[in-house]
């Protein structure tokens, strides 16, 4: 069940007459999502594409902010890829207990849209994104059945211009996934579009994967480091 294994734009675009938003660039600081009382940083939703209805590689992540009506009005994370299967740690006894799935994605891009936000705005590239999903199983009718999951994850990246980014989520949860057992189940348009292995929109005939929520976000931006130091080696040292 991919939903139990992994968390990690169908919205309508409404054109309104308004002044163009001025880019402010990223601003050093730590910012937290609205559910943590951290101000205007929105929580979000996510999807993970796969080439088969039940399985297959690569897995491609797509996360976007969600304001209750529209996706991607504030931030977007596109196309981190997992090219090898997640690791599994099974702590069940007699079919009851937890299983921990760890997924490692590489690459991808991020965008923080202009809007007068405290953290500013900008775009950049990601290094490694790790998603850890803890799934609770219970014996039901003689079958060890997943009944709940919690997703925690983190990613590091660098803005165009050299500022560093650390993006951490907690308490995400799976909502749905495609399955040959229920072939009519489709991802709702209120979750991010599936992106395929080329980072393009997944073909109509390959709308496969899982979707869920992205909650409890903490974001740290560091613009104090010089651009000449902005290598992945330096980034890894800073966040150890």
C-alpha cells in the first residue's frame, strides 16, 4: 500500500486586476507554519507519482501550499526523485505495531512566490529530501492492516544567488493512492498534479501514485554565507 509508505495543480486560476508584486529576495530567519502559530506560512498538500498503478520507479514528489481553496499560491516544491526503493523497518509483533519506511529523493526545485511575505521570495534547487513514514498496523480479520500513518521529512537547498534553505515538515498524513484493487480511485484535483520522471505532467494514462497533507512546517533561510561558499559540501556541514 503506497499510501502507507509515502506521503512525499488542479486548482482553477482566477485572473484579477491588481498591481504586479515586487520581488523581495529571500530573507534570513526561521519561519513556521500557521498551525504552529508562526504567521502566514501556509501548510500544504503533496503527491508522489509512480509509473505503475501499484508500484514502480522512479517516485516523483510534488508539494504545494494550500490556502483552503487553491494550491501553489505561496510555495512549490517540484520533482525530487527517488530512484531506488525505500528502506523498511518492521516492528510488528503478531501483525500489530509499526513499520517505518524511509524514502530518499534527490534534486528538484523550489519556488517561494512574491507576496510581501516575511521570508521574501525566490527560487532554487534542492539537494536531498528525506521522507520518513511511520505506519500503524492492526490485525483485522486475520490480516495485518495499516490504519494510520504519520510523515516527517526534511530537505536542504540553495536559492539562486546563494542563500541556503532548510525545509522541515512533521505530522503529514496519507489521504489516498491508486490501486489495482480500486482502479476507479483517482487523485482529486485539490492535490498537486502528478509529475513524471521527466518532471513534466504525467500522461493521462499514467495518473498513478499517492497524495496527502503537508503539515507543521519549519523553514530556515540563511543569507549570511557568501555565494562563493554555496557548495553542497558546505551546506551539509552547516546542517549537521
